[in-house]
């Protein structure tokens, strides 16, 4: 690669300019973005499954409407980010193929089961809360224009998701003793996997150095994880729920909440395909793809007919 082009590329990033699809970029930059954005798009699409599980069982019309809207938003985010990867010259078919054959990565969090209705509230509060912390940094600072702009819109919708989740959690926490116990149990199950969403510790994060250098990431995995913990603990206290970590304590000197050791063995096991629901999730996506074959065939036939008639 031409060192002068690389120097100019890095100078543009240092000036805070956005890199756009037709601009020159190092091949490693392109590959890193395709990796990160495609994993993100897959996460949105697979992320519909744990919640989709509860749409037919929502306890009221109002709850059902907001859950339906949330899941639909996630489909939109996935499609939006897949379009972003296409600006980098990637074929979407190939990405989908990698997802349904189990080769692609997507967020570890979506490989856990949704056992009770309270999980819907806690996912909105924790999982969307974590997504917002991670993605507002991308929306403000990411050096790749199409991804940065996608994140601005996605974050607005994630905020709504988080609010409906927290409101649902607050209602259950103030409800009957059984409802309180159900939501506490959901908090206990989702807390640690949510902390894992931010990725491995900085000491074990092979991609961070390059992503930070090229302004894709502004903050490290551990920095964002800490920010999420600091924001979330007061919210748990406000609704009278506890977090399943006996070593949580506030450190006056740093202003941070200190938390216990994350089980990184569990994280890597889930990332490598051996979590509680990995196989089920990939099988569900594969079935959806196969069931949709007739729609793709019809759309292609329609496009061919139109082209044959000379219509645009
Ligand atoms: N799960 O070197 P690093 C959502 C992999 S939010 C699985 O630290 P990096 C919204 C990583 O890919 C969730 N794999 O990687 C929603 C790498 O493997 P590779 C999606 C993980 O890129 C809410 C290896 O470990 N959000 O969907 C995870 O610097 C509710 C080494 O890691 C995004 O994708 C993990 N948690 O940092 C939807 C945000 N963590 O590729 C529905 C954008 C790491 O080398 C319902 N992405 N790995 O083979 C990012 O910010 C970054 O990519 C990180 C990982 C922070 C996820």
C-alpha cells in the first residue's frame, strides 16, 4: 500500500473527517469494518429471536404492541447495517450464507434463553442499555461515515427500547411478590451475560488496537463496560432490585463501581458456538431463509418479467 495514501488517510481521521465508501482506505480498514458491521447486523437479526419467543404471550395489548414494534425495529437495524456493509463491496448473500451455516459471529447475548415474561423487560433495560452505551460512541465518533450515520438513527430507536424495558421492569418490581421475584430472577440471569456483550477484556482484545488507531472505536471494551455498570447500578437501586455480584462497591476515588470477575470461560464457550441456544438460533435463521425461498423466487421472476417488458 502507498505510504503517502496511508498518511493522508490517517491525517483525515486525525482531523475528524468521515471516510466515505468511494474514498481510498487501507484494505485492513475495509476488512475490519466488514467484520464488525456484519457481526453487528447479524446480531440485530438473531436478536429478534429471543424476544419473538414472547410476542404471542405478552400479558396485555399494550405490552404486545411495544414488543412487536421493538422486534420490527431490530429487523430494520439489521437491514440498515447490511446495506452499510454493501458500501464496502460485500455481497449480502454471502453474509447471510455465513450466518445460516453457523460460520458468522453475532453477539453472545442472543444465545441465552428467554424463560419468563420478565426477560422482555430486562433485555430492554440491560441489553439495549448496553447497546446504547456501545453505539452512541460509534454514532458520535466512528470514522466510517455510513456506519456512523446508521448508528445515529439506530440509537434513537434503542432509547425507546430501553425505556419500554425499564418501565416494564419497574412495573413488575412494584407488583406482587411473585412478579418481583420473577423480575429479580431475570436480572440475576442476564446481568453477567450483558457485561460480556462489551467483548473480552482489553488485555485480550486483538482487534482493539487497530480499531482505535483508525477511529472506528473511540473507547475500549473495558471503558464502555465500566460506563454501563456505572449507569445501571443506580437504576437497579431506584426500582429496588439487586445485582448478582457480592463484590460490587462504589470507589470514591475513581467514581466507578468496582465489580467482580467475569467468567471469560463461559464467554468464549458461547462465542465459539457452544452456548445454551447457539444451535437453536442458527437453525431458526436457516429455516426462515429456506421458508422464504418462494418469496425470493417470485421477486426475481417479477423483476425478470419487468426487465423483459423494458420497464424500469
Ligand atoms: N459476542 O478483539 P475484540 C444489538 C469477538 S447489540 C460475540 O475485542 P472488537 C442491539 C469479536 O468479534 C449487539 N463475539 O473485537 C439489540 C472477535 O472475533 P473475530 C451487537 C464477540 O470488534 C439489542 C473476538 O471476539 N453490537 O444487537 C463478542 O474489537 C436488543 C475478539 O474481540 C455490536 O456488534 C460478543 N459479545 O470488539 C438487538 C456493536 N465480543 O471477529 C436486539 C459493534 C467480542 O476477530 C435486542 N461492535 N467478540 O473472530 C463492537 O463494538 C465490537 O465489535 C465489539 C467487539 C465491542 C462487540
